[in-house]
C-alpha cells in the first residue's frame, strides 16, 4: 500500500507518466494534461502543439487571479493551475514537466485528491535536493488587501492557520490549523473541493466565468445549506482555502513559516508569494 512521507526532508518526482483529461472550470472546454519527471528543479510547462517550447513556472508569469490563478506563457494564458500545483507541492514533488492540450488545467472533482491518486498510480522517487522548494524567511511579513490579512513568520516547520468568514449560515466562521507534511496534506487538505454560491452563479456566467462549473466539480452553497451534500469534511471550505494557498505559493517555494491568513484569496496569496520571491 502506498504511504506518503510524514515530512519534507526529501524531495520527490514522479516514477512514471500520468495523463488526465476533464473540463476546465472557466472555459468549459475539455483539456488534457500529461505529467512526467523532468531533469530540472521546479515545474515546467509545454503545450502539445509546441512541445519544444518549455516554460518554467515562476511568480513573474502570474497574470489574472480572478477566481483562479492564471499564468502567461508566451502568447497565451494557462488558467486554473492552483489545484495541480497544490497537489504537487503539498506532496513534496518537484522536477516536474506538465504538457497541456488546451488552455486550462482540468478541474476534475474540484479538489486535489484525483491528482494525488494519479501520483500514487505511478509512484514517486527521490529527486535531487532542491534549492528552491522551501523559502527561508528571517523576518515576519504582514500584508493586507481590503479586509483580508496574511502574515508569515519564521518557523522551523510549515504551519498554516487560516480563517474565513461568510454571511452564509452554511459556512459562517471557520478556522483550520495544519502542520503541513505530505501525509497530512493528502489526508486532510487534498480532498477539499472548491465551493461557490448559488446566488452568484448567474453574474459569474455573464462575466464569461465558471462555464465548466457543475455540481460534480464544486460545492454549491445555498445560504443555509448545500445544494449538493454531503461534505467531505464539516469544514471543507476552509480546507480548500488552504489548498489554494499552497498552490499559489508553489511557484516561489513553500515558506518555512507560520502562516496566518484571514479571508484569503488568490490575489492575497499572490501578494505573499511576490514578497517571498523578493
């Protein structure tokens, strides 16, 4: 039986090649991704129609952070990269090549667990000790965006303390704390699905977003309850917020820090990532 490590003392890559296809959350189009090991540290992307044009994913390439994280690669954008990146970083994987046939990473079930299961299908192997997988920080970083705040303070381990507050009774105030490691990520964070609100769907559709959103790949809140229960965790929304944070930090390396975040978002996560990069 496959067993994930309980620390990040070693770095890993995939021991085989995996492919998954599915619908993009915002485009609504079918897209396919093939993932394999790579000789260089980090996450590298190419498009199927231009296999020799390979981009290293870095924070500088981040474009839009509206309801997802997108990167600009050459003359095109690649959308909704955060769940796949979260799966890889959370599991301690680097030295990865991602080939994309489409313009968006498939949403699959709206969480990171199907990526994790794909990794388990082919297994992992130790990779060279990375230089950039972790970010050492020597002082606290405090950032805010409107009424949202994120703080990162030096620590010997990665601890995330996240809080959300929504006016919807089904969610309300939620806080979750995790000392991050691959095993904990797989069991406690990766299964948490993205969520949305029934009363916002029409507006988002009119903006050309969530064309691929459905009850099969997102939790839908209807005020006092959920349109498509059951939840995988009682506090699934806050766990998914942590999943997104891990994915958004993956491009600069997970900080050896205690991270406190209140009302997190992709744009707030990007602010922290940029500060860590600098």
